[in-house]
């Protein structure tokens, strides 16, 4: 490959100031979006079931709210909204346009209400990744989009299978009004991938399929449909809408005799996305390197068995990954001479380059194909790694490890699914306030924005703070949960109060450290930019 000159690199660094520009549909359909990794209970080191999510978005809200369980009156309804672009706030965001109402159920579970609601009090947890699918499938004849479906499932369901069944019923009656989505739905026993597309323009309903990840396997969705053959006789691993085969026949996307593969029938373009396929490969290669999968393959298995049991630290490692040390490391050609004249990667090179920079790299003989992207992204709003555990009471077994902004420069803090509140900074949406110390998201966003300007040096300062803090929180988990279990046996409310206090303290500690670390970088590198 050609080497990128330092002058071109400096130009690229200047271009990085355009990071806040919204280009969320720039290339490869929805490859700009989210990544979700799932782990079955026999594939994890401690029997946890995992789902996860990086909300890689330029517009979703940054705050997290706690919605309590509730009893509802007979005539009560649920208002449903659809996302729409909104540029009237301080920063570009999504507006919530009301599209209708549906009857409420008598009792709803409490849940953690992130932009995509992520976990309820019964240890039902959801990750998300948009894949788009055929554009002609999208319909406005309905009421339910992805965010609202996540909310409805968490309010009404206690298990993954119940959630999928409920989703199917709701979508058939009230209609899906979103693009193709994959929801990775976990409970304390198992995890499923639910892929949903619309019923066709003007139609009401949805087409969907769900496949269970084997208990000793891991799986990934990275903005591409991954479910292929459906075994209609295997109800333990597959669930699907009653129109999944017939609609494909009607549209001529399947002739009834050839092998039916959901991803090629309903979202064929997603299998050509380099940005999606490369992330699929990278997750599997990090956790099951013995498979020696081809990074340029069009297809990978729906799920694979990891080489060793997956730990929480492994999951964090995956989501911080930027292809460093691989052929797809975007920094590897950004070379400058060191003091001895040896060519080495410039400290200004960074793997968080926005679109203009990666386009320039490609035009100058640099990194990858147009549309390439890493797992960790500079425009991540928040990320979750969620543990569900059947060997602990629900109030203790469910924990959302939550990171705000770019995972590479952030830290995952434990938010137990029983918490009754969060610090005010976490409840304040930074996209509505603009830069503000009242919003936790800005502490991490500012830190991440600073760190990429001299990544080769600043990354070590960031790691010096976050690595020991992350290790401390993971190490504390055993002691904290032993105490929580002791309290739970005598008084559940005391247990809930204890875990709420603990989660809140770690959230607040993280925000304070992020602000201080940003101040430190600003001062230390003031004359080195």
C-alpha cells in the first residue's frame, strides 16, 4: 500500500472536526448503525446469558430513565410514537410523532428506558441492530416502530419466547412501521435473534423470523440479516410469522422449490455490506479464532462455539475493538519517521476517523473499501452489555453494564435492573441541552473528541484511568452481590435500595472521572495538537 503523507494526515485531522455532521445513511444502507453480540449460558464463563447493543447513531437521545412497574385501569391506553428527524433543538435529534394508541394491559413491569429500552425487572433484555431490508417492504400503515416494540415487550413479558410471541401478535394487529430490524432478546435461560421487516407498502402487519442461539454458542448482528434456512419443524430453535413463506412466493422472491434463506429473500443487499460482514468476522475471530474464518467471506455461520468460555472482560474487549493489528487497521499506513528515522504510526493517526477522512484514506491508497468501519465508533450514543442469570433472584441477576458515547474512550458501569432511580446527569439528554455539565453524556463525548486528536499518545492516558476503574467494578461484583443476596433474604426492599445506591455511586464516579480526564488531556496536550 502507499504511505499516507504527514501533510495529508494533518488535513485529515482538521477534517475530523466535522464529526458532528449527520450522515447516518451515507453508505451501505444501515452499516453505519448498531452492533449486537449474544452469548448463550453454556458459552459464558459463569452461566450468564448475554445480549448487548451499541447505539451507533447521530440522533437518538442520550439519557436513561427508570420506568417503575405499574397497575393500570381498565380503559387505559398506551400512546405510540414514530421517530422522525428533528433539527429544531440544540443538536439534531429524533422527534417523537404520535401515531396512535393501543389498549394498555393491567400490569406492566418496571424497565430501564434507554433510547432503545433494554431490560426489565424480570431479566428480559434486548439489544438492537438495524439492517433495513428491501425498501418496498416499508409500510406506514401501522402503529409500532422498533423503540416502541422494545418498550411493549419489556412492559408485558417475562421471557424471550413470550416477548417474541407477543411481538408477533402486536405487529399482526397493529402493524410495523419501521425498517428491517434485528432485536437480540435474552432472558435468564436463553437468547434469540428476532428479525422483522415490513409487510409491503400500504399493507398492515409484519414479516418476521426468530432463531435461538444454541446455549453453547455466540452470535452477532452487525446491520445485516443473518438468519438463513428456517427449520419449520424445530420450534425449539425457530419461531416465525405465518406469512414468512407465502409473502416471498407472492412477490416472486422465492420460487418454493429452491432453498429458502430469510436474509437473501427479504434483505439481500445486506449480505454485500463490507461494514457488516467485517464486524461479523471480527467478533467470531476474536472469540473463536481457531475457526480461522475468511474476513472477506460473504456469509458466516449464524452462531459459533467460542474457543473458551466468554467473560464480561471478553465482551468489553470486543466492543472496544478497532481492528488493531489486522489487515483492516486504518492506522497502519499513516506513518511518520521517529527520532531514529524509523517509520512508525503517527501519534495523530486514529481509528475514529469520520467519513471524509476514511474517504481520503481510500483515495490515497489507504484503509479498506468504501464503507469499512470498526466495531467501536466515535458516534456511539451509548452501549450496553447485559447479563441475565438464572442462579440469582431477578433483582440481583439482571445487570446492564452501561457505557456512554464512544466505547473506546468510555467505561461500562453496572446498572442493576432493580434500581429505582439514576443520577440526574444520566437522566438529562445531552442532545437537547447542547454542551452541558448537567448531562453525563457530554463528559464522555468531550473526552472522546479530545482523545482522537492525538490518539497514539492520549489513548494511554485514557486507559490509565479506565482500565483500573473497570477492573475494580468487575472485581467488586461478587462482593456486592453476596451482600445484596444476604439483604434480599431478609428484606427485598433493602436489597433494592442497596443496589440502587451502588449503581448510582458508580455512575457518578464515572462521570466525575470523565470530566477530570478531559481536563487533564486538554492541559497536557495543549501545545501538541
